[in-house]
């Protein structure tokens, strides 16, 4: 059975010649949480942005929900929610409007009930009327996720959602991700942290120097290698 995301021989050579992806194959199952683990510069962001159709591959293909992301970008993109690494929110905009506007960008009709449901899912209901600048860092990250979910995507990509945040916030983010999985969203997240992959993933993919080194069920992988060996593998 094919996955909700199918990546086939994906390669990316940036202008200047650097090969960030060197033939990546990956099949992502509907409803799973896949952690994409790798050191700095491994190609995690490049892989995510190529899967989402934002970066154009040099070779290979990606299908999301059966749609080719290059040839059928609009249909594929509608299935995808993307949470970028950096917080790119308008400080004076209200939380509710931020999510509603994002929904409009995907051509989804105005639907106040839908926006309210997304805010509820992220425990942001009581912040709906707040301006972004009034929120804590953790709340801003939740707004980014609400934005990415505004048009009801099937697959959510989170690019290092806990980079540079403290342990408490990190755990809060893990709870958010677990809740979204319960609601049926397929989740792919990139991380440097083995303990993060261990805490929330169903499967772990390890990427290094533009190649996928392994993709395995988390439990089987941790039993086989243990955390120490994983650290060595990543260094
Ligand atoms: P990090 O964990 O540090 O965010 P990453 O695993 O997400 O790293 P990428 O950001 O995908 O890695 O970068 C992979 C490689 O491609 C790096 O060596 C980076 O310098 C290079 N790279 C990324 N974007 C570009 C670009 N626009 N032009 C040229 N090289 C790039």
C-alpha cells in the first residue's frame, strides 16, 4: 500500500553545486508520527521544503495524497500544513485573524467555526482576541501550528518545533503533537534531539549528508541501538 507521502529518488543540488539531497526514498504512512533526525546541515529542512513543493528538486518526485507536488502543486499543497523553523507572525495581528487569513491563502472558504475548532485544538481559544505580540514564545509556536492547520491539511510538517526552547515548552509541544495525532493528522517533524524522537515518534528516519541512513519503528530501533549508539551515529 502506498503512503500518504511518497518520496522517490529525491535529489537537490543548490545553485553553486552543493548537493543537499542525494537520492532520498521515503514512504510516510497515514496517521503516523515520523521523526526526521539528523545533525546540522544534514538536509532536514531541504527535504521538508522539497516535499512541500517550496524547493524545486533537481531530480526525483514527491506525491502527497496522490498529487505530484511539482506538477500538481495546488492540490498537493492543500493537503499539507507546514510549520517553519522561524516564528514569522505579524505582531499586531490578532490570533483569530492570523488563522483565518492563512485559511484564505489556501482558497478555503471563510468558516469561523472551523477557525474556532483549530484554536480549540491548540488550546488557544482564550487567546483568540489577543495580539500576537502579547503572547509567550510557547503560545506563538502554537499559533504557527494553528496557522498551518487552518485549511484542514492531512499532513503536518514541523521543522524543528522545539529548537532553542526550554524543557517545559518542549514537553508541551510533545503533548500538542500527540493530540494532533489522536485527531488523525499525519505528522513529520525534524529534530536534533534523540529524546524528542524517542518521546513522540512512531518511526524514526535518520538523515545525514543528504542521505537517509535508516527508517525504522522507534521501539525496534531503540531496542537495537540504544540512545548512546544513536548519538554516535549522528555525530
Ligand atoms: P539544520 O539542522 O542546521 O537546520 P538541516 O539538516 O535542516 O540543518 P539544511 O538546512 O537542509 O539542513 O541544509 C543542508 C545543506 O544545504 C547545508 O549544508 C546548507 O548549508 C545547504 N543549503 C541549504 N540551503 C541552501 C541554499 N539556499 N543554497 C545553498 N546551500 C544551501
